[in-house]
């Protein structure tokens, strides 16, 4: 079995950001895995493989299992609790693609994701799973382990190092992070925060 990762940008995943419960809960919803096409990694996920994997994952969720995701990918398939930013609340199929709904959690990484989304940053998603790949790139025995949140690559192959570490090490990063916690109900402060984050994020690329 091989570890399989497939990145989708904000636009490729057709991400929709939603609020619920009077704005207290934040969600990202969109495509988590594409089927029936050769992707950027030269792999093809048959639609029936994706359908089975998506159903299995959703059955786990409906059965009470918490499927957690991180900011950026770790090396393996394990979930690192200190990097968790969201929980997958639902998965389903629509035509050839698998979709998912991610609930952003109030963890340090989740708060970072929330701040970026509310500031207009377009974040993508990346599935993390396992499967067999033949010589033609066709995937079999596919299993989705989780879906992570990733920054949109600026160029092919230019995938980011952990966002949080860069933000905290950037000049003004800690100040912006602390402001995000203190200014959620202040529109003027939010405007200043947005400008600060845009300047910081532009220096991370």
C-alpha cells in the first residue's frame, strides 16, 4: 500500500465557506477527491473506488467516529493532535467526485484557518489516504484517511511548509494572531487585522 496525497486548490475544490449557529461555527465545503480523470500526480482514481472510499468514511462519521484533519500534510497517515484544525462532518458523492464538509475547530490551528478565511485567503484541501497504484497510474484498494487544509500553491510543486510556523516566525505574526482572538466583534479592528494578515502572508510566499 502506498501513501497517497492529492492537492486541490480553492478553485479546483470549488470551496464554499459557510457559517452556522449564528456564525459560531465555520465550515469549508467542496470537492475532496476527483474521480475518473488523470490528476496532477498522474494518478487516476476510478469513480467506483472513490465512491466506496467516500461511503466508508461517511459511515465512520455517522457511526460517531471523529475524523480529524490538519493544516498541511504530515509525513505519514497518523493524525497529530497539536496540528488539528478541523473535523470532517460529512462526505458524499456528486457525479464523479467525492465531496466533504469540514468544521473548523477552535484549536490554535483552527483559529488560524478561520482568521485566514475571514480575511479572504483562499485555502485549498488535500486528501490523505492509501491504495495501490499500477504502472498506468490507476488506483485500487483506495482508502481515505482524512482531508487536510493546505495553502494554494503559487507554482506547480511549490507546496508550503507549515503555515502556522511561518506565521508565528514572521514579523508581526504573533501580534496578528493575538488580535484575531480579541477583535472578532469589532469591524474596525477586523479591517486592520485583515490588512496586517495580507502583508504577513505576502511575505510567506
